[in-house]
C-alpha cells in the first residue's frame, strides 16, 4: 500500500516541525515548507528520513500570493516524479508569525501583514492546491487559543485566527462533496520560539501561563503535533468543521 502524503507549511521549526515528524511516525511522507531557514528544513528532512519516510523541503513565502503558482507546480513535480498518479492526503496550514503590539499602536502595515500571512495566504494556497488533494483528504488550519480568549497586544493576530476558524467551517461545507474534512486546531501557550520564545524562555511568563492552565503546565510542541497527526489520519475520519483547542485547559 502506497504511503500517504502530507504537506505542512512552516515546518522548519516549532509546531510545524513536530507536526511533520508526528505525521511521518503515522506513515505519511512529507512535503514541508520553509521561508528562509533552508538549513533547518534540511535537518527536518533528515529526521523524517530517519523515521523511514520520504521528505522534501520547498521554499514558500506565505505572505504573498506571487509565488503560489510556482510553488504548486513544484509540489506537482514532486508528486509526478516520486509518486506516479498520487495526490496529497493531508494539508496543514501552519506557517505564521506572531506580533505583539498594543491596539492603539498597531499600524495598517501590521494588520496587512497579519491578514496576508494568517488568512489570505492559507485561503489561496489551499484553493490552488485543491486539484492536488485527494478526495477524502484532510485539511488542518492552525489557529490559536487567542481566537477564544484575549491577551493584550494580539488584536490583529487573534482576529486573523478567528477568521481562519470561520473559513475552516466554510471550507468544510463546500468541500464536503469531495469528502474533504477541514478542522481548525487552536494551540494554547507552547514552549517554542514563537513571539521571541517568551513562553519558553521568560520564567515569569511561563509561571503565569502555568497558573492559568488546569493541567498545571504550558504546552510542548509534541502536545500539538500529535493532535495534528491524528486529525490528518483516518482515526479522525468523522471529525469535521470543528475548532479543537489544545491548551491543557487554559482559562476555563
């Protein structure tokens, strides 16, 4: 039986990296994207190959649609040369950045950047990849707990993540005829280099978030990657159009 194939954006580090590795452990071959850190992406490829799966790294700037057609052609070329007649079985829209800026100091440029990266980019890259997705495949759009609760400085980021959650429901409705499932995965506070590594590296931040979390700790990348892998697998075949928060019970 041929391996399934997943495409994970922003997988050179952090949650995307762990998601790609967890998917590989479930038997997926991986096409992963990076923006600038090719050496990090190449290392992830090696880690996936060590698990026994194939992996390919492609450059993608999710903040502009200018390169999307070329990117889709590169994905098609990998599929045509490595997997005759095969298509993607999962798409994880994970790539993103965080900007912490008070509402009254947030500029139009910041809002445009957040919109392009966290809403417009995933919207159109998914649209352009539809011909390369198998019927019955799974799409996971990575949102954020900040779409449910509020924290100072994240008005633009949190609003865009709320938008991607709404989009996920519309995608699930309109792609249902192809049996494509679409879910939004909303991480809580995770120890990564997101937002300058504040959760991981600043003890006061870590302690505050821990105190607000029912399970008494902040999250680790594996807490998220394993759930994304589950949502891409047949184990979750009847989960669709859902917002799934993975936060350990933060601010409940």
